[in-house]
C-alpha cells in the first residue's frame, strides 16, 4: 500500500484506466467474436454487420489508446478478408 499522497492518487487513476480499458477491449473482443461466429454459421448479412461494428470498436479503442494503431489495422484487415472469403464461396 502506498504511503505518499501522489502514489495513492496514481493508484486511483490506474484503477479507473484499467476499468475503462477492460470495457473497451471487451466490446472489441465481443464484436470480433460475433463476426467470426456469423461467418462460421454462414450468415453473411449478419457477418457484414458485425464486421462494421468490429471495425468501429477497433477504431474507438485506437482513439482511446487502448490498443495500438497497427494492431487495430491488422485485426480489421483479417476480419474483412475472412468475411470477403466467405462471401465468395
């Protein structure tokens, strides 16, 4: 447990940031997961919708500096390729 006032404040800030980060990453993960599930189920319309939502969630997470820009770009690219491949079949 910290003794100094500034260390206590930093602990509060860290806890608040961790909570926010967990919420943002949770929305990203669920959107990506639902996109993959829709592709596996063969529901292409739903997959496209979830792919858009996942891209939006990834962009917001990048904006809030929860994930890095290249990580978001890579995940969006892979999701888009997955949906595109499913549509071609």
